[in-house]
């Protein structure tokens, strides 16, 4: 029965001389608008890649993160741009104030950057919120020794809600430290 109807419809199309066409103009207009919308809004959000081993501290910082070299410091490892360079056990040696593996990697990264500005290169430290202060101080001192003097700390931004306590957002932000005080640890 359905075959008969199909044949009848096909015969009716031949009688009227019309063939079925698909108008793609409207669809292309929608996709064009969608592409422009995504391009405009994608530049507004910048997210740092976080590790599941690192829980960032919370902050009310308003400054957005910039695209920089990132040092991730977990309870076990120090990682620069996704590449492990040292362990916390190696950094815990009290006789050494600068972490050797981190220093080598940062010197290499500095040579890739080209000319070093007078106030130093920029770097972001993404450390766990329970990171020991002595380890953070060693990482910051190593950064300064290798011309990375503009140090930022990655944090979770707290958003104020009406009448409630601050609620943490999942987008990491940075709190900037600059100059000689950065190695001293004063935030």
C-alpha cells in the first residue's frame, strides 16, 4: 500500500514539474551567526589547566590570568608546562635554597623567550592550597634566580552572592606578585 502512495506522489511531482529542493541559505545564516558569537565570547574566558592533585586556594582577586609559563606544584611533584622537573623530596633538602631541576628548566624556558625585560619574565605558580610555605618560598626564589621576577599565584576566584557567604567558582585566577618581595613570600 505504501509503495502505491509513493508512486502516486512521484507521478504528481512529474505532473507539476517540481522537484524537491533543500534551501540551505537559512541554515548557513544561522551557522554564520553562531561562529561569530562563539569567536567573540571565547576570548573572554581564559582557564588554566589544573591537575586533579592540586586544589587551588580561594581569593577575591579581580585580575584575570594571562598566558604564561605555568609551574604546577602538587604534594609530590613540580611540573613546568606539563613536564615533570623535580620532586618535592628533592626540593626538601635544607642545604639547597634553589631547586636544581626547576632552575634548569626555567633557564631553558628563558632562552626560548628571547630578550629578557628589565623587570623580568612572567610566570604563574599553581600550587595546592595546603602547600608548605618553605616549598613555595624555594619555588619563588628559583624563579627569581632565573629572571622570572613577575610571579603570579593561581587561585580560585570567589564570587560574592547577595547576602550569602562567598561561593567559589571553578575558573582559576591569578594574584600577582612582583619585584624583590615576591621571594619573601609576602602576599
